[in-house]
């Protein structure tokens, strides 16, 4: 036996509509909350990434400054090598002068005696 379809009464329809809208609001609130949390997470990730890039920039600036200093030192290196050579020659000349002085004192002593 088939039952005849009857139209639900107004109170049932109103209750079902209220349930549907309440559930839909809960669902949409959950979706919007999840989306908002995703954006907050992305914002935090962007802030951290920005800080990391600032650290990397500082490191790169320091490395660049050190490289410039090294390049300047290498530009001066030929002059420093020349100074070292002159120092060695002066030391050798000084030793020769001491030997000459000692020899001349020895000769003077021999001529006096």
C-alpha cells in the first residue's frame, strides 16, 4: 500500500529551516576560521622569512666588507714585500757595518802597537 505524500506542516518546515541555517552557519564559521588561521600562519611564516633574509643580508654585507679589506691588502702586498726586502737589506748592511767597525778597531789597535 502506497502512502500518499502529504505536505509537512509549517512548524516542521520552520524547525528544519532553522536547523539547516544553524548548521550552515556553523560550517561557514568553521571554514572562515580555518581560512583565517591559514592566513595567520602565512603571515608568521612571512615574518620569519623576512627576518632570515635580513640576517642573510647582514652576513652578505659583512662578507663583502671583509672581501674589500682583503682586496685592499693584496693591492698593498707588493709594497709590503718591498718593505720586507729593504728591512732585510738594512739588517745585512748593519751587520756589515758592525764587522767593518770591528775590523777598523782591530787595525787601529794593530797600528798603535
